């Protein structure tokens, strides 16, 4: 079901993209021969007016086939059986002015960039649940071992007051700056007890999750949020909402104390003191050894922390404003990521392919309506910006050729276009191979897979 949900969500984005091309082509009086969702063998096909609509077997894209789209490359195999009607020559894509061709090509990515305005506005009107700590002051609850944060000298209890000279008052703003400054030196102004000090670090090239990937985690009390079915904790009587106070008389002050205590006990019994309402209860739990997809086995009792959430909900006018703001922020961060990727400031490990897209979309589909809307908006922005890159065979490449035609006063030569498209295709294939490789590594060899 996760895969089907992911494919369905990807199909929505492809449909919106191709519908943009389709509508502007019709507006510019270009004859559209086919509108296809997917590639490869046709599963369904029907004709309505002059256009054939298709649903094809490989659901990883789509296309709008216009008359004369590849006229400068010789006879198009797809058009060899097309019977021209009187006046069709004037309706060829190739006979339109460069500005009209640009408008048709831009329409696809533009629809992907406009869609999030609607999706995120709807999400904020319904109500978007977010972790409560994002709106709280950036006080460090835990520093991950061997992380960039630990190497910089952070300690639990530190309060970040500024980052690279910009004052910060919550986790969300601080994480956003960390992502924007990927690959650059980070200068944290930190309040520790009654003193202020400066901690410096160079952010890594693969910390797109902001402060948490940098190694800083928020304060988190040791309150149980959920228990795995048939877990040793559930069997011992632990319940959601219980606050763990001690393990074998060792005080537990935060959720981050649990893991080292449980690992040190291994399979020995642990005597847990928990608070449940006004009661204090004791129970004995034997941790269970669980193999990991990567790294050594861990001892676990089958509990997850309680994460407090708040709901960001607005009246429709304010929801539209917030949707627009979030769309701009996501678009800006995506452009920053692309720029840093080109400059080598971001690791290529962050590039994901269709497997990752389907996984992310499918996971979102298992949450709630706002989760689906938010992920759809995020992926739509990625798709729109990707297609605007000036790479031949992508929409951005076609826009580049048309711009060259406007500047030169004539089309680029067929030979130049052919060589550029071959180079673009090779580059795109290499990029796809890298994306598939990253997908497979995450799927089969990552500890998060």
C-alpha cells in the first residue's frame, strides 16, 4: 500500500506538470497529439477531440506530445503516421515564436511551483501538527557523540542565542540557518550558566536535517509515548504516559539517559521506577537483544518517547498567507541546496531518486491529510526546480535554446542541438544512476532503511 500511495502521489505531480504544458499549448493554438501519464506500453488509451490520452505502464513520468515538437531533428517517429489537417502547419510547435515556445515549456515547472501555494494554504487551514520544541528556545538537551556539535564543545544545557551573528529564539529558526549555511563555518553564540561564549564549527555536507543532524537534540523528558506491540516493556506493565524516574536506582533526568543505561544492563533485569499520575510504581524489565540493519545489535525494551505537538491552524486568509510564506521558504531552500550541490558544499549522498520519492510519499500517506499535502508540496517544488535546470532534454534546456534563438536572431544549428542533447542525456543518466545508487544504499545498507 505504501508503494501504491507513493506512486499515486507522484502521478498527481506529473499530471499537474504535464497539464501546465497542455493548457498553454492549447492557448497558443499548438496541436497536442498525445497526453500521457507514464512511459512505455499503453495500459489505457482513448481519443477525445484531436488528442489521444494515455495511461502507460511505467509510472515515473509523463509527456505531452505536440505537433512539430522535434521538427528541427528531422522526422519524428511518433509523428510519421499523423495525418495533417488543413491549417495544421500553422499549429506546429516549431512554427511558433521563441517567446510562445518558452511560455509552453515554462508552464509545466510553473504549475509545480504554484501547486504548493494551494496545498500548503489548505494544510494550514486544516491545521498542521508540528513538534512543540520547534517554537521553544534552542536549549540543548543532548549532544550526540562524535558529532560536529560535540567536536565544537557543546554541552547539554547550552542555550543558543545567535548563529553567524543572527539572533535566534527557537529551534526552527536556528535549524533553518544551519541548513542555509551548509558547508560554511558556523559561529554559535551560546549562553552557558551565567556566561556567554562562542563555539565554532564547520557544518558538514550532508546535514539537511539542521541542528539534529549537526548533533544537537532538544530537551526530552523520559516520558513513554508509545510501546511496540508485544514488547518486553508492555509485558512488564509499562504504559504510554509513564514517566521513567530511575533504573536500578540510577536517576533518569531525560530520554537520552535511557539508552546508555539499558545498553549497560544488557540482558540483566532492570528495576524501573516510574511515575503514573500521582502514583510511583516499580517494575522489572529484561531488555531484548535486537539485530540492526547496520552496526552491532542493541538492547531494547520497545518504547518510544512522548513528543508534544502543537497545531498551526489559521483562518483562510491567514492560511493563504502562511502557505505562500512556506512555499517561498521551501523554494528558496531548494535553490540553496542546488547551488551548494553544484559548488560541492553539499554531499551528493543527499540526492534521492524515484525510490526515495515513492518511499517519502508513501510514508506521508500513512499519516494524515496535512502530512500528505505538505509532502506533495515539497516534492512538487523539487520537481519544478529540477525541470528548470538548463540541461538539454529537460524543460530548462528547451528554454535555454529558445533564449539563444532570441539573442542570436536564429535557431541554434541542428548539429549543436543534437550534441547538446546527447551531452544532457548522458549527464541526466549519470545523475539518475547516482540517485538510484543512493536509493539502494538507503534501502538496503543504511541503518535508517
